[in-house]
C-alpha cells in the first residue's frame, strides 16, 4: 500500500472518530498540543498550528514542512493529505505557500544574481558548482536573460558542508567579483581559494528545508520547485504561459 493511501485511511478513521465530539476551543487545543509537542519533541518549536478539513486533526508547520497532529497532541502523521472529492493536494499546496513565504524573506544581498531586476521572471536556483547540469544551465545564462529570466543562485553543495564543492562555493562567494568567479568555476576554471563570512551553510540548510535532493533545482516565485535543467527558451515560454494563466484566473 502506498504511503498516501495509508495517510488517507488513517485520516478517515480519525475523522470518523471525531464526528461525535463538539467543536473544540482552538486556543485550548493549541495550548494542549504545544505542551504535548514540547514534551515529545523538545528540540522542535512549531511555527503555527491550524485546523484541517478533518475534525480532530490539525496542521502543524515547522518552517516549510507540514505534519498533522491529533488534538490531544498524542498522534503525529507525516504524509500527503488530498481531498479526493475536489482533487485538491492539500499538503502540497500548503507546503508551496510556506516555501513562497520563505522565498520572499530571502535577502538578495546573500545571493549571486544574473539579469535585470526588471526582468519578466525571477527564478531562484539551488546550484552545485560541480554539478554537470548546473554547469550546462550556467553556460546559457545569457540566453536566460534574453528570455526575460533573472537567475538568483543559492549554493547547494550536494556532498554537504565541508566538502570540496562547499569550499569552492565559499571561494566563489569570497571572490572580489562573485559573478565572474561563478562563471569561471562553472566553466571548470580554477578559482583562488578564499575564506570569509559567507551564506553557503545557510543556503544549504534552506535547501534541505525545501526538500532539495538534486541540482539544479529551480524555485519559482510562488514557491513551486521544478527539478533539473530546462533550456532557456522552453523555460521562458512556460513561465510566460503560466503568467498568462494566473492573470486570467485573477480576472475571473
């Protein structure tokens, strides 16, 4: 049985068991849940607790991650919640919203950016300098800019912090001209090793929170994560079409 079905079945059982109970006081429920989670998960502090469409089951968010906890704080479920009637991927949409918020809070001064800030589209890319497809993407950076796409790089050394890839990302960041150093490194050139205060570890931690497991990983402005390399022209056309669709939906 696939995990999603386990989650739905469990959610259905919880929902059925809760139907007979009266609507709870949300403040009391949240206080009880936070107290229980503090005991059971002392190293984690929930960002928010909210009701779900299922009685007795609550959404608990930690950064960009979503889990579900029963009102008494005893049972925790991790999985994808889907409304089968409306075909709404509830968990997926919520996680995307959280990623969008995290994206909006990013400080561009801690990124390496290519393109005009008046470009039609901005795409944030988790990149590993030693990744082949990351290098292919960067080799076409001028094409992305011509397609109206601004690229913002965040470091995501797949081998982890302390690896040669992470050290190279730090050297690029500490270079006098970061953009030129990035281009040199991605073309296989040698970047002088340097050390300074840098955001590489911060980027890597954020990538883990986003669930990044490969590079390049493209994050759109609404928090949607698109894995892998996409040619500039195809990405630009897809983003233009997406923008048109969103504009039409807004008008409706």
